């Protein structure tokens, strides 16, 4: 079975390094666990590094961590569905929200369960994902403050995820000014003025104008050691925290070019062989191999071989590779670096074992 090798010591190092850097900027961290499906072992590693707030977009992942005894405050970082509000109140300490009606229902459920629930209001700052339009914020805040068993803990915003808008001094200053006006008007002192996610890393490390922003919601930096815009490696962070491992299940000498009429592949994508000029002029065979994982398990475009081989493509069940001049044989394991997309798929697949080192 293919597997993910997970190096907890390197994750711990990354998390401690990030916390130290952001402590110096007076920025708290909500550690994001969604790419790991709220894996309790990884979550406990983040807590060990001093990350006391953990955020996840799935209430099921929060339930998993809480039931496993992870000692943290849990934040649901996706707008709650009305159908899951009882679980949100029971298992999450805080949720991010942009719909007043949902918060009103959270209040009703919190009263029913005799619990207090924290709310962070998400603000639209240009990326066009979730968020209340700034002109509507005062009305929403005023109404939220009237709700029983709901504690307004702050505001947040999200950039880069949908439209690709990059956090910069201008939009972060505007967000900080919004927070300041709300605090002044309503006599509040927000615990969370949450400026964004791992895409904010380069900005926060380089700016001298963070304003009132005091929190970021970060996963990628700690888990993969890369910043969240171009996924460039960060100095003094480990990037090989996760390694994808798959086994060779077929090796054959096969022609460089297929035989027959070519159409799209099984996913409706153009065949890699449609550029005939590239292949027809090449006669001979390649050292062709199949690995015991496919797109049902991982995104092959997001894995990068540690051996001198070439990934050609993937079907649902196989990754197809050119072994070139290596001496690899049937049953050998190939190891790959992973990016965020590939990690998300591999952690989600029930067919990929998770091995901790």
C-alpha cells in the first residue's frame, strides 16, 4: 500500500520557528489542520510547539481532535452550515461567520446547550470569497452584540484563496482601520484581528505597518515550510515534512509513442502524446513503470520525485513514470516531495497509510 511518511520532529521545528517569529511581531497563531484532516498526532505536535488555537474547516475533523484528547481551543474556519449547528456549539469554541442569520441560530443553539460560543466576523476585503461587505459591518456587529451566549471575539479576512488577491500594506491597513473604527464605536477590544492565512507570511515578515492586526490563521508554513503565495521555501524551515511513497508494480520496455488514434485521456484531458512532433521523430523504447497509486490517491502534478525519473501522467489507479537509466526493479519504492494539493489528496484518501517518524 502507498503511504505518507510524516516527520513530526520537522513539523515541530517549523511550528516552533514560526511561533517565535510571530511572537516577535505580537501576532498570535490559529494553527490550521484541515490539510491533515485534523490528524490528532499532528495536532498534538502543533500544541506541543505552543500553538493553543487550532482551526479546521470541517466540524468532523474538530470532533476527531477533541475526542482524541487534543488540548486546544478549536476554531471552525468555514461558515457553519445550519444543519450542523448543534455539533458546532458542542465541539467548536469559536467559529468564523459572515451570515447574521447563522449567528442568530448559533445563539439559539448555544442557549439550548447552555454554552458560550465565540464568533469572529469575516470581512470582504477584495478576494471575493467569504465576508461581510465593510459598509454592512456596523449593522451586523450591533446585532451580534445583542445575542445571548454569543461572544464577539473579533474580525477576520481572507485573501489569495479565490481571486488570488495578495495581502499587502494597502489592504491590510484598510482592514486594520475597519477594526479600529468598530472597536471605537462599540467600545470593544478584539481578541482576534485576523489578517489572513499563510499567504500573509511574506507580508507580515517584511512590513513595519501591521497596524492592529494581531492574528493569522496558518497551516502551510508550519506543515510544508513554504509561504502561501508562490509556495517558495522559507529559510530555516523544513520542506520535507511529508514524503509520498509508492511501489513499482510493473516495469516494461514500452514504445516512446502509442499506437492508434489518440483522443483525450480518462479525465477528458488532452493526451500528453498529442504533440506528435515531439514523439514521432523518436524511435525506441522507454523504461516504463506503473506505481500502485493514482489520482484516487494523490495529485500526480503535485508530487516531485527524489529519484532521477519522470512522471508521465496518471490514471485513477496508476502513476505512470519513465524510470530513465535507473536500476530500479519491481517492488522498489519511489519517494516524492509533495505540495499542498497533493498532500490534501493523500491525507484524504483512505488508501494511503500514514506513517509517523
